C-alpha cells in the first residue's frame, strides 16, 4: 500500500454539497437585496446572466470562484463569510 493512497480529505459528493451551499446562500442574499441575476452579473463584471445563473443554480457544472464571491459580497454589501454558513 502506497503512503499516498487515500489522501483525499473530501469526497466529491461533499465538495458538491459545499458548492451548492455557497450558491444557495448567494442566491438568498441577492434575493433579499432585491437584485436580479442580470444586475448582479453585470456588477461583478460578467457580460450576461448566463454564467451567473448557472453558477447560482449549480447547473452545467458552473461554480463561483473566490473572486466572484468577493465581488458578490461587495456588490450586495454583505459579509463574505455569510456565504459559507450552514
């Protein structure tokens, strides 16, 4: 048995659930502020809402990266840590 076997600290399913949690929290914050997907997409530098909508709903395997999350928090005037809470 290799020393490097089973070194993965998180299963794929666990990672997907984490990504979905962050996306749900972002969606809730956006809706609470009364901002549309298109408005927020433009605020974070996206040219259309397609990527944004897919990332927010975790479709087509799209996801927000750290830069997106930071910009979204600033645009919505919320604490970035709120996106990571269960």
